[in-house]
C-alpha cells in the first residue's frame, strides 16, 4: 500500500494551497505542524487554517511537533503544549515528534532517545497514534533505534528507494522522499512529498484514537 501526502507549516500559506486540487491530484493526507518548542507562543499560526481547509476537502490530517528539547523535562513540557494545540481535533493520521535540531546534536544518543520517548509516551498515553520523524542519518547514527521500535517511523530521506534502504534499514511508516514537489494547480511553490505505507486512517479509526 502506498498513499501519497504532503506536510505543511506556516511556511506554506494555507490561503494559497488548494486542498481540493491536492486531493484531485491523488494526494490523500497532510501532516500539519502544530507548533514547536515548549511555550504556548510557539503555536504554529497556520495550523488551524490548514486543518480546516484540509478537512473541508476530505484530505486526511495528521499533526507534528518540532522539538528543541534538551532533556526529558523539556520534552514533557513540549508534549503538554502539543496536546493543548491539538485538543479535541479529529486527526485521521498519526501525530509525530520531529527531532532533528542542531541544538540537540551535542547530546548523547541515549539522551536524544530519552527525549523522544518522554514526549511520545506522554502523547500516546493521551490517546494518540504517535510516531517519530527524523532523517536517515539521525535514525542510523544519533538515536537508539532498538528503544524506539514501539513507534512508527516517519523517515526523511531525499533519494531513491535503493539508496534509502542503504542509508536506513528499519521499518518505515511514512517516507518523506522529496522537498521539491511541484503541483502548480495546488500551490505556487515547492512542497514536501511523502508516501505512507499503512492505511493509517482505518487503523486509527478502528483503534478509536486521535479523538475519532
């Protein structure tokens, strides 16, 4: 199974993105950034508009959080913010923890993994289908993959499948394969291109997660 999708944040103006045209072009989902960091003011100001527009067009919606956490306490504070931002919203696709920031590179693999687990465990316990996003390099060299096996992977790796599998040898739930998708009828600039390998909408609905 392969379902095409995109991901967006405030850097993609929701007023200029035609979600109906996106669906007509064969794209079934969008992952929307809810915010970043551990303060309420770091809410993504375009989240609500993207969420509503995608819903009106019948495009499945997930959400993600960009992390700056340097320890587990900060990760839990980030989770609290994220849960407030998505509270009550029906999300047909997973929610994701995005760990890739330069400020986290000086930490140990164990500490980065602790941070991811602290955030994701709290969000999962709140009733959400939770996954982790990062690059092939981070998954292979900067995180302890064996401790993260419970969670699906959203992998950023801008190459072909053969090279992707050489760079990362784990299971993949969603593959972010490009940052240069051009769909002129949908949006006037480049978009991130993704492929989901699971029927997340059905899985989440059957499990009664994500406020569904």
